[in-house]
């Protein structure tokens, strides 16, 4: 029994050894296969040969803008470099640096990029000969060296690039004859050799589109037969007309598809134009930037002034007519051609955004507020560089007159008579409670001391119905306290407005609020 047990153990041990050996062999095989399939082909010194080839190209070029700066000869592979595109296996497929003001010459090391499919170096200043080593690029499909300063002959080795489909060398200084071997490039569909100094006969190539104009020794007049053109593709004629019937059906399908796509595009454009027109039509247009228009156009209850008219009325905005300064502009006294005395507010820094917003806000709010206690906006003027507002001139208390609206709103709120400031066109189609809340929020935002005014986040919450009651009660208590501690003659400057409102403290606060901040 013991002997059988030992024998069983030995068999099991041999099996484990064989499995371990098989696992080791498979691991070694996988590692060797991984090495064999590695995308980075190295030189004898362990350097990626494509890195060496690209560094050779970089060294022969002059790069004024540093677009090839990250081409590093110590890199493992070039796939992260600018202007380089690699395959999934890590081989360079594309070299594209058009319109980069590159000069110098094109190195022959480009022929070592054996997986290269696309070369785009057009619109640069590269000189010298086109390296014949390009013919070694058997996978090359697109070669564009146009609009450079290449000289010499077109290398005949190009015909070895049997997969080349797109070839442009136009607008260079190439000389000599066009290689007859180009006729053997069966995959070539586009060929442009125009505007060089080439000579000799033009070989019959397979290119469907070709151009050799601008070569005086080939096309001196440009009207020769072989200067440029598009060769039609050969048509296969079938005696039973099946091919022609199929072609007719395909053309009909293509025409129907094109017509349908065109209709869809037109509908989309028309719909977009309609949306744009409606948005623009719904916007209130306050001004026209044409300062040469002297026609007096009424915009609601506003008059349109020309800049020259206001310039003449204020004696070219003379400092003698300056009656006030503010954060958004200066105010000048002026006399119109009909003798009307006006105050012209000339906004400054219109192009910085804040001036334009101030102008829009002031026009919108003041032109809509029509009340006997408010200073009415008389007119406006706009040009590409100017924004001006015209008010009736008030010899005394003009700031206070403008700010009476605040005390008026306060008074109407206290008297529960806010209907006077609501647009009559609404015809009671509004929520009175909501109006009262909005007015209270507005009054809280115009309190004299900045510390008493709510923050924007608090304003948002109050508009949503959170905290407005508490803020309003606190403000009312401060107002009562200020009244009880105010001196008898402290607000004497507002006595002449006592016929407008009982709450003189609100008016004074508003007047002080309008001052320098």
C-alpha cells in the first residue's frame, strides 16, 4: 500500500513538473512573440530608425516658428510629436506641416519612413532638389510639395511609388522634362505640375485630373490641348443595355437624393432666418449708429438727435457748459437750434461694455417712466463711438428731480397705490402681491448705506419669497430710528420738495445715493 502511494506521488510530481515546464515555455514564447511584433523597429544601437529619419528632416529645415521644437532625438518613438500621425502599431503614417514658413531643404532621410502614406509640405519656402529617395516610399498615397522653391528635375524614382494617388508640385522652380515613367503610375488620379519651368513632351498619365499650365516651354499660350483638363472615366458598354439602364437609375436616384437634400437645407435656412427675424423684430431698437442721419425720428416719446446737432448745441462740449460729472459720463448745458435749453449727458467708455449697459438701462427705464414728478428723457443720439442722452435742463435741483421717482415709489407703496406705476395695458392682468414684493425688494436695494442693502443671493431668495418680510421690517425699524434721532434742520435741502412726498428722508437718501460712491 505504501509503495502504491509513493508511486502515485511520483506520477503526480512528474505531471506538475511537465505543467510548470509548459507554462514557462508558453510564457517565453509569448514574450518572444511580443518582441517580434513590437512596432518600434530599432537600429543596431537600439534607436528607433523613424526617429532618426525625422531628426534628419528637422536638421535640414529652418523652423522660424518652432513648430518642430518637440522633435527630440532621444524619444522612444515620434508619435507624440507635432505634425506627425502614427498608426496603431506606432509607425509614422503622415508628415504634415503646411503653411509653417519652413525653409531650408528636404532631407533624403525621408526615404527611410517606409510606412509613410501622406506628405503635406505645401505653402512653405523649402529650396533645393526633391530627394529621389521619396521613390522608396512604397505606401505613399499623397504628396503635396506645391508653392515652395524647389529646383532641379522631378525625380524619375517617383514612379516606384505605385500607390501614389495625389501628386502636387505646382508653383515651384522645377526644370527639365516630365519623367515618362509617370505614365506607369496606374493609381495616380490627380497630377498638378503647373507654374514651373518644365519642358519636353507631356507623358500620357492615368491621372483623371492634370494641370501643366504655366510652363512656358510646354504651354506657351495656355490653350494647348495637354495643358490641363479632366479625362473622363472609361465607360463599359454592354450590348444588352443593362449597364446603361443601371446608370440611368443611379442618376435618377442621385438627382432625387440631391433635390431632397437641397430642399431640407433650404427649409433649415428659412427656419433659421425666421427665428432670427422674429428675435430681432421683438427687440426694442433704440438707436442707429449712422451719425450722418439728421432726420428727427420719434421713438415712442423720444426724439432722435444727430451728433453734430448736439455738438453745436454744447459748443463742441465746451468745459464752460459742463454742469455735472458722473461715473458714466459728463453733463453739458446746451441750446438747440429752436432755442430749447437741454442737458446733454455724454457717456464715456462706451466700448468697454459698462457704458453701453448704462445707456440701454437708462433709455429703457426713464423713457418708460412718465410721471409729473420724474424728469423725462427728451431724446438720444448714438454713433459708432458715442452714446448721448438729452434731458430738459433744470437750473436748480436737477439731481433731486431725477431722484424723486424713488420717493414717489416709496410713497405709493405706503399708500397701497402701486397701480399708478403699472402699465395700463396690463388691465389688471398681474399679481398685486407680487408687484408689492418686487417694489419692496427694489427699495431695499436702494438704501443709503451699502451695509444695509441685500446681497445678490439674498435678492434672489427674497424674489422667491424667502426672507423678504424680515428684511423689510428691519429696514422700517431703521427708518423710524433715523427719524427720531434726526436734527430739525438736517434735511433742509429737501424742504422745497415737501409738496411731493411726506417721506423727506427717502428723498435725501436718494439724493445722497446719487453722489460719488
